[in-house]
C-alpha cells in the first residue's frame, strides 16, 4: 500500500492530494490552514496536526509549498528527522535551484531518495490530474518518483540530476514571460499602424511570428476564445506568479553569470504590472498595460 504524506494543501496541493486519494492511496495530509485540513478530510484523506506526524509512516513524501524558505524549513525540521529512510521525498513546489539542490543533498546524505518535480498546468490541471512534471533526480530513482506522481500527471519528464526540474521550470517560464510581452508588443504596434487585430493574428499565426502565447493564449480578446483575455483576464496564470518565476530565473542568471537581458526586461515589466495592482489577473493582461489601457 502506498502511504503518501502530503504537505501543503493550497490552490495546487489540495487537488493534487485529492487525486492521490482517488487513486486508492492512503494520504496523510498536513497544512498550516485548518480550513485546508477540513477539506482534506472531506476528500478521503487523513488530516494530522504536524508535518512530523504526517511523514512518520510514509513511503512517499510530497511537498507543495509557496517558496524555497518553506521547503527548506519543512525538510530540516520535520521530514528529514521523522520520515522512514526508505521513503521517496518529492518536492513539487516552484523554488530556486539552490534550495532544491541543498535539500536533495541533505536528504541523500541521510540515505533518502529525493527529487525536485515542479509542475506546469495550473489549478485546472492540478484538479484534473493532468499536470506536467519536470523531474530532477538520480537516474536510478526516477522509476519510483514516476510511479508516485502518476495519479496527478499527464506527463512526467526526467530533466536530469537534482535541481534540473527547477532549472527546466524557470527557463520555460522565462521564455513564456518574454514571448507574452513580445506578442503583446506586436499587437500594440499593429493597432497603432491601423492593422486589424484579427487580421494580424490570422497572418502571424501562419507566419514566422507564430508562438504559444499568440495561438494558444492570445492576449488580444477574440482570436482564441478559450484564452483568459476573453474573461477580463480572470483565472489562468496570475501575473504575480509569473513575476515570482521571472525573479527566480534572474536570481539563477545572476548566480551563474548567464546573459538574460530580455528575462531582466520581462521581470521589470511584470514588476510594474504587479505594483499597479494587477498581480491577481492573468499574466496576458500585460497587453493592456502596453496599450496604456490600465
Ligand atoms: P498556495 O499559497 O495556494 O498554497 C501553499 C500552501 O502551503 C498553503 O495552503 C499554506 O498554508 C501551506 N503552507 C505554507 N507553509 C507551510 C508549512 N510550513 N507547513 C505546511 N503547509 C504550509 O500556493 P499554490 O498556488 O498551491 O502554489 C504552490 C506551489 O506551486 C508554489 O511554489 C507555486 O509557485 C507553484 N505553482 C503554482 C501554480 C498555480 O497556478 N497556482 C502553477 C504551477 C506551480
């Protein structure tokens, strides 16, 4: 019987943990929020009052926490001192590469198998069990990590050694942030030149400007009916979350010395958007800031 300790039952973690329970696994759950624990009980999980208690009989420990500081603290104070040594430890939060490598190193020094496995897909995929996981772990541990993640996943990709999952996540999201701004700038320029937005979309989506931000997540309302731009930029991927990931990318670039001039510009633009009070809106609302409509 797979016994899962799940720590962090927020917007993402609650649906992910529920999918583990639905798959018939025993889920012992902990969050600092009493409300989250009550919801876990309704979803066939066993809520407990501390992370230490959650992990004590687990063979898989999954964390889904806000940032690197939370992950380091929960690993040092609760997981490493209390989990059985044969447990697989998987952190699914989006955190800095350094923290991911630090907790994995400390875990493996104590005999645990550890992985970073950040996700792509947002709350809809978390609830639907269709997340994409980017996994950083030792080659020989991947099969067990993959088995543990299956009830929550559409795709599980081994990115490389510990930290590689987080590296893949922040590089992908830096590319996404830049491409959304670039797509929005192109729409704003097209408008200023008197070019119809739908005509621009029809042409660029079949020309060399084609990209995911344009054809799957169009910031201009209309051309892609399912995109958040058609719902006043509600739902989707919050601008504040995009800013968090862009900051992680810039911190990593500062550490390694990698040149990321457009990543830096994207961080500045999303900082302006969030400071203007639009952190809760979908990140494609950057188009309206560039058009001077906010
Ligand atoms: P959230 O703030 O909704 O949930 C985090 C949960 O962790 C909260 O319920 C909080 O009470 C709990 N928590 C904090 N410290 C804790 C501790 N010490 N012990 C136990 N519980 C603790 O955040 P979220 O949206 O679920 O995101 C979680 C992670 O997933 C973040 O790293 C985020 O960047 C990443 N992520 C989020 C999305 C998204 O669309 N929301 C998409 C991809 C990745």
